């Protein structure tokens, strides 16, 4: 009997402690159970299958590039990523890469190309080995920049070529009675190219509360094309001065068509100069051989005889 008393006291203390803990402990929420009530197990498997069906670049390469960029970001100049970001945006985020992931790609190539040469070269003791490693590192650093510059140039040329037609549609829509946002919506509906996507973003930003001026300024900054910058400045100035948007768009449309015609004429004037190099290097020597070859053979035969 004396042994049971301490046991009962101990059990009473334990029960009291558990009751106090249950009183002050926050209620646990069965998140998994509630989520199972909303989303079925088949949906979980569908999500997993969707993740596994993504290409290896999305599942492995992009996270790796992001980690590399974060890892070496503290060792690189602070303004490098900031200077790279507008270029990547203007190029249209080639490959779906952000500026941070693009920087990680550069670091990956800087480390990867020398490593590939190191493991594939059989002349490690050669004096040129370290020079080639340095050249491979430089090529790995500059190669993404060359690709980015090429994409930037291609997008700028495409925007310059298609913008006058889009501006004509915008002008006609405004003169038909639509407001500026309605005309932009009409452009988005008809144009599925890069200009249409940029105007779609402008329309979305204005719907989210950004002013028309700020949305258009961001549009000009993203593209970096002189024609678009001139168009945005004219629209913003007309809005500030209270001028008619229709007349401003009409003037801009005529100006853009004139600029496009001048660019085409400029390219046509450059064509004869560009044709001169293959003419001198390839065609003229062949003509000289055909015309002067028999005469040269006869002259050499007369001299030798």
C-alpha cells in the first residue's frame, strides 16, 4: 500500500502537467488533412508528374545557375548584375533566363570550359597549357555576352521593322473613336509579335494602378529603340500639354514611316559597297584568268621560242 501512494502521486503530477500543457499549447492544424480535402491525391501525382516532365534545364540547370550567381555575387563588382539586368530585359530574357541566372551561366562557362580542356588534354606539362586555360576562361566569360548582344540587336531590328505598322493600327483605332487604352487593347488583340507583347504589358501595368506615363516610360526603357523612345516622349508630352492624342499619333505614324523608308534606302545604298569585296576577291580574278590566260600562254610560247 505504501508503494502505491508514490505511484498515484507521480501519475497525478504527470496528468496535471499534461493538462497545463494542453491548456496553453496552440491548437495544431492538420494542414495535410485539410489540403487532402481540397486537393485529391491524384492532383498531387499530377503536380509531381508535371514537375518531372519539365526539361532538365528547368529542374537542374536553372537552379544551379541561380546558386552559382548567389555564391560568386559577393566576389564580383556590385554594379555588374545591375548593369547586366537592363540588357537581359531588352533582349527579351533569352532562354527564359533572368539577369542573375545569366550571370551564373557566365560563371559556369568560366569554370566549365577550362575544366573540360584540363580533363581532355594530354599535354598538361606543356608550356601553352596554362595560356589555353586562360583563353578558355575568357571565352567562357565573353561568349554569353556575344550571344546577348546578338539577341539584343535582333530584337531591336524586329521592333524597328514592325513598329510603324503597329503605330498605324494604333492611330486608326484612336481616330475611329477608341480611347488610348482601347486602342492599345486592339493592338494587343491583332499583334502577337514582340510589340504586341510589350503593349500587353503596358496595358496590364495601367490596370494594376500604374499611371500611363510611368507604364510608357518603362516600355521605352525595356525596348531601348529610338523610334519607341520618340513615340513615348511625344505621347507623354501631348498628355501633359493637353494636346489631342489622335493628331500626335498621326504625326508620329508619318514620321515612323518616313524613317523606315530612309533606313531601307540607306541599306540599298550600302549594297553596292558590300558587293565590291566579293567582286574584287572572287569574280575579277576569274575574269582576268579567262580573258588574259590564252594571251599569256601565247606570249610565253613566243618568248620561249
